[in-house]
C-alpha cells in the first residue's frame, strides 16, 4: 500500500509567551482533522505539540504537496489562530505569513516534511520535532544516522546498507539543491552541511532501492518574510529498520546535545536537548532548544502509537550535558559565540540599529 506521511507544523500562539501550546488549540485541531478523516481525506492523524508549535501528523493517499491536505492544514491553523486570538496567546498566527491559501503551505510560513512510499511488512517511523531552533539542526544527526559507522554499525555489518545513501542538500539562500552520494562523497558533503544556516539536508534515499529514508522541513521564516518572525522549529521524518538504520541508531545522535542556532529571539547558539513530550516546554531564556521523538508503526495508513522515544532515562546524561552547556553559554551574555555572528543577525533588529547609527560612523583615516 502506497501511503503519504505528512507532518505540517506552525506556531500559531504561545502559552505563556513562547513556552507551551494551549490545550484548547490542540483540541480544536483534533476537531478539524477528525472531520477530514471521517470524510475520507485522511487515513489517520495525530495532533501533538512541541513547545509552542502545533504539530499535525497525517497519513493519506493524496501524495506529496497535495492541495487538499495542505488546505486542510492551513484551515486548521487559521481556526486555531482565531482561538489563540480570543485567548490572547502570544504571537497568535505568527507563522501564517499570508492572508490567503495559494494551493500549498510551502513558503507561507508553516514547516513541512512529507514522504510517499510503499508500506513494508513492518514500517517503523520516528518523527522528530524541535522548538527554539532553526531548520539546519537536523544536519549533524542525519549525517550520523546515515553516513557515520561510529553511530550506525549497520553501515558496516548490515549488507542491506552497504550501497550507502544519497543526500539531497538544499542551498536555502540561493534556492538550489545538490545530491551527494555516500560513502564516497562524505568529505564533499561535510563541506556544505557543516554550515547548517546555509545548507540543509532535505531528504535521504537508499542508493540500492531508491526508497526514501528521511525527509525534513527546510523552511527558513526569515528568508521567506525578509525579517525576524520567529524560530523555524523544524520537523523531520525518518524510516527505520531493514535497509535503513535501526531505531536505536536513529536515536543515538541525540545522545550528544549538539549546538544549534535559535534560543532567545532566534539569535543565540544553544544545546539541543532531547526531552520527553511533557518536557518540551522551553522557558529558561526561552530555551534551551528542545527536540522530541515520537515513534509510530504504520499499519495500512493507521498511526499505531506514538511511543515517546526520548522519555528513556538513558538520555538523562545528554540532558544534564545540555544544562551544563547552557550555563556556560549564558555566561557570555550578548557576546559571541553565545550570540550569533553578525551575518546571521541580518534578519533581527540589528539592521535597524545599524541604520539609526549609520551617520555616526566616521572614516578611520
């Protein structure tokens, strides 16, 4: 059975500030998607949140970029925005960058990760959702999952993965993409994905079967809107087992709380802390950045789950390391490297400050 798995998210109002999602918004989204399932558009769905982001997980047979499914997501976000406004939630509707739907939510603010595939005999998937960080946060974890044998032993001992994987990388500033084949092009790949604010992994494919293995959102709100409008808060879908990395290999990269861009006003570096769903409530300096992992088994389109994969106590050390790194970075205050470098601050209030002071700068000569 060929199924499409779509994860579409948006920040349509924070409770309190940017720290959490109000339960009434999740309930309203559930009402919208229940109707869509009853009418036959969706095979199944799951409504959840990560921090102040509303997350819509949907299975259907409409394919990627379906106008009907994207319209459903847009209408759901709009209805929830109206509720957010009534509750006077913070930043109500901030990720909806247009007044009217234009056939697809890509480029309109919400983050989107989708993939269409033929269901296997057993189809485990893990959905990663992050808050208070940018779309490039998945670069290092995805590289480790699909190209690093020190993380994924299956690359060495599982014949099904010896052909390697193809990485589709997007240059989000130039609007271009390129495919890198691993393992032979690992060094070339790392030149680019090591700069996650510019180059982002969009999708990964098994080079033998051609089957899609992973898909992420690469929408960068500042580039869409031309100014700071909030963190990008990305999502990512990863298929597991068989010709793909095992569940444990997919989760393993997050045992290290890598530094990512985001945190307060999207203007700082901070550790990406793996947390259970209940702890995806960033409040310290609007952070530190959080990531959750929800595991499902797909069964003819039905979402069996979720399992809260980071609720595992074995990630406690990563959480403690993230707390320690937070203390260290916060001590730098407004100084780099805690604050982002100037070329990454171009969509914040920095340009207005520079414009105000422009005539006060004089030549050194």
